[in-house]
C-alpha cells in the first residue's frame, strides 16, 4: 500500500471537472493490488481554502461544497508550501488556475520534492528563464531525482495528446521540422463559421458576437482575438521542439483587434463598434474564395529556420485544416520519420471536461512514477 | 547512477530501425544526471544470437554485424530466460518479432520480473486467456509490483499514440462509445489509389500488384487482403475498451480474397488470377461514386452494442476517412467527453522507423518506471 498527498488549487470549470474525475481515479487506485491512496489534503481558491490539519484525507465528493461555505483564511503561499513539505509522504500539487504568481513558484515547489500537474500556461510560456528554472529543478528535467515531477499536457490542445507526442518524437530521436495547426477552440469556431468549407457564414463581427453568446470566448472577446493565447501555446511547443523562444511576444502574432478598438474601455463597447471594421475581413474572405481557399487562424513553427508565427492564413479546400469542425483543434507534426504526410492530432481543444482529462492523465503518470 | 539490462530479439525492418534508435537513446540517458545505463546484453534472431556472458554491455553500433557473422547457437528460450533472470539489475525484453511461441511465454517472463516492450500483435490478439494471463502478471496490470511491465504501443498504428490515448481515455473515466478507422497501411494505400477522393484509380488487381511492387504488402498479398491483420488490431483495441473479445476470428471480418483463389498455391498465381475478379470491385466502386462516396477498408468497434467488424464501407467525400492519403492510418475515438466530433489520430501506420519509434517510446516509459 502506498499513500500520496494531493493539494488542489483552483475550482473554475477545469477545477470542478477535475474533482469529479479525481473521485473516479481515487476509487480505481484504491481497488488495485496493492492499493494506492491518493489523499486530498487541500482545496483552495483565490479567497479561501479547506486544508486538512493532520493530513487526514478530505472527502473529494463533498469538499467543493465545504469550500464554498468555508471561512478558512488563505494561508500565504510560502507557509502553505512549508506545511505541504511536512506531509508523511510524496505530495502532488494540481494547479488548475492561470495564476502567474503560483507559476513563478514552480521551481521552488519542485525543489521541495513536490510534483506539479497543471493546465496553467503561464509557467511554460513566460520568460525563457522561468522555463529553464522549472526544468532544471524537475526530476523529469535535469533536476535531482528527489525533486518533484512536472507535467502540463493540458497547456496545449486540452486533453489531446499533443505535448506527450511531441516529447516522444524528440526523445526517440526523430527530427521535428514543422508544427502547424489551429490551437484555439475560439478561433476554430469563429473561422469555421465565418467561412465554413463550401462558403457561407455571416459577417465577422456577428460571428464574434455569436461565439461570445455561446460561451466560446473569454468575457472580453479581445482576450481571444489578440492571439496571445495561441502565441503562448506556440511558445511551449517551440521550446519542446528545441527552439529557445524568448517569450510569446518575441515573434510575429497577428491580432484581430482593429487598432482603433484596442483601447476602448469594455468588451461590450468593443462588440458594439466591431461591425465598423467588417469590410477588412470580408475582403480577405472574398479573396480566399476566389482562390478556392478558406481563411483560418493558425500557428506555425518552422524548426530549421527558427520561425514561429501566429495569424490568418489561407488553406486549400482539400487541406485538413480547412475541413475542421466546431471548435476543434488540429495539430500537424511534420518530422523526418513521418515524411510528407504529417502525424495529425485532432479534436476538442477546449472545455472543462477534456482539459481536466489532460490533468487527470498527467496525475496518473506522476502517481505511477512516485508509488 | 542506475543500470538496466536490455535483451533484444528480432532484426527485421523494425528490429534494425530500433537498434539505431536505441543507440541514440543510450547516449541521451548516459548524459542525464544521474546517468542511466541501458546495457544491451542480448541480440537474437531465429538462427543465432550474441549473448553477453558476463552481463557486460554489447556495442549497439556494431552488434548487428557481429550477429550476422555469429555462429553462436540459440540457447533454448527457457534457459535464456533463466539466465536473464540472474542479471545484476532489472531486465527489459524487446520482442521485435511476430513469434507466437515467444508471445505465449509473456506471462512467465513478466513473473520473473522481466519487463516487455513489443510490436508483436500475437500476444495481445490471440485467445482472451493469454491476454488475461499477461495483464494478471504485469506490474502495470493487476500483477505484483515486483513483476515486469508490458507496453505494446506499436501493435496498433505503429508509432502513432493510439494505445496510450485509448488507455488514458479509459483510465481517466471517459466512456468510449465507438472506435472507427483505417488500421492497415496496405489497405489504406490500396483504396486511396483504387478510388482516390475525386475519382480515378485503376482496376483493383492492378492496384494490388502496384502495392506489392512498392513493397507495401506482405510477400504473399493474401496475408494483407484476408483482413486478419486489421482484425488483430481491432481485437486489441476492443479489449482495451472493455470488450472481452474472444479472438480475431470471433467477429465478422470481410476478406478481399475471392473464395476461388483462397487455395491457389502461391502469391504469384494469386496475382495472376486476381484480374478475373475485378468486376465485383468495379461494381462496388461505381455504386459508391453514384452516391458521391468512396470505398474504404475499415474496422469499427461499437462499445455499447459490443459489435466489432472489419470490412469495406462507403464514406462521404467530406468524411476524414475519405480524405486519407498514401498509406496513412486514421483512428477516430468517439467518447462521451469528446461528443459528436471524435478525437482523431492520423499518420503513417506502417514502416520500420515509425514502428520502432513506438517501441523506443515504450522502452523509455519502462526505463522511467524502473530506474
């Protein structure tokens, strides 16, 4: 029998779905021979927390309700980490936030022997210095085997096996030459409906409004349209492919926010004024249609020339990127071994359940390595 | 520092590519901190072997040449396993054969604490009893943690992450409802060129001959056309999805060998007589074209109704299975979490380098678990 200790931060869409999946996983692991006990000892959100004072397991099925009624004040992060460090076994931190401060602490968390699984892109797409510090500390980087492991599958393509596949290509000695794809569920939806394969679609501003109404965008749609989310994902993949990209703003990223609307005060005002700029996007759509092509918002990494870029591109109707549906992501890996036909991974790249699945899958990997 | 011992059997196309990749991996692992030494102590083929008598490492870059000059007689399998069992550390057996006898010994090999990585489909697609025995013995099944681990990514889709993805879907609690795809590089090539998207293509017998000339078929093309290879892969996936399929002959498998030619004496005679049966395939192609569809050789698993089948089916031009190129495989996972748009994995599903990549990737997983 082995016992591992789990500290979970963040109870948004992904965090809630994760708790549900965790309950299922705990049951599975307890039934194995020998059983592994995955004891939840912390659930924390931005304002409050539930912390087990004696490392006794919290009840995963009711802890979320308890948290919402809790008045327990937040222990400052350094003190919390010191406390977790005293657990009577290995500790795994699940960071289901997009918190920059927490991300900046990953190197010291790993050095305390605490493993991390997370969909938090900030840690891996900010400065290259933070990236280096994380993987110099991680036991699955170049850190001591007594340090923690770090896994972050859900930072790109949610639960799709994108990061694990790229790592395996590199680690088994393949040469990745190019990575190209649609990396944002929001952008995928927008362009699949603005210019679906076979024509049609409404005006761009109307599609943005529809996407927002369906809950496919951030509260302020500019947070999707500025391209930064895709740039962060490209930064992560480029680094894994061996390019030491400085930051997500160190390569060309096309923003779909008209310059005149960058500084309007609210997302609502932005949506109201966006129709004034539909002409530009219509022109682009028409020119693509004339060439028998469609417009898509893609990211690409050309490894030999070290070029990373994010923006609008035209694709032939026969290209897999043109045939994308709904809010699916598609990622094409071109490598020496795979030749002219890429290794392709496609499917839902956003949503609480599939993102949490990537986190739960990573957790299972760490459990196997620790027990 | 840790040292692991590696015994490799089989030096065909996959075996040769694996040795090349192993050399690269050994270098990488030696450079890590702390270093892991992956000592090759056996290379064996059907007629001879090179066995390190004192567990000193063989030179991976020259051992293949040595094997071809070797007169060292084969140690019988039971004695060989007893010898490996005395190694001064953990042993991993890489089975790059399609040997049924070796496959039947997996349970006892795992019980000796020896781990197995392999593209050998026989072990996982024969009787359900052998499957159960293997996973009751494996440390990553329900066996003792002191037993060996078993990984077999390359048994389906070569190096594509098919098995690992399906396992993760199941283990994280998703509900797989349907798996559908093109699972044979040979069949993919045949039908992509017999009836490519947009029409064209030659007569069926001519395409079979072309495929054979290009080296895309087995020496006797009937070994591809009988559908058994695809049936074996479907058996493996169905079992992983929770269906206790009896054997690869326990569900409907359509053979493309005309009944009259099943018993002709040679592959050459078969190819000579096949044109007499082109009419049937032409009819099928014409009827598909009339419906705006194309014909493909697919396998599918419907989990709720427990139906597994392999054979020809028609697909709309807009379906991803219709758009396949070259000898690519495509695998669609329909699950509760992924909803109406499946999780899709696509790319080369045959060939020495990509199959060996799946083996090398599995080896790396075992190394991480053992060191």
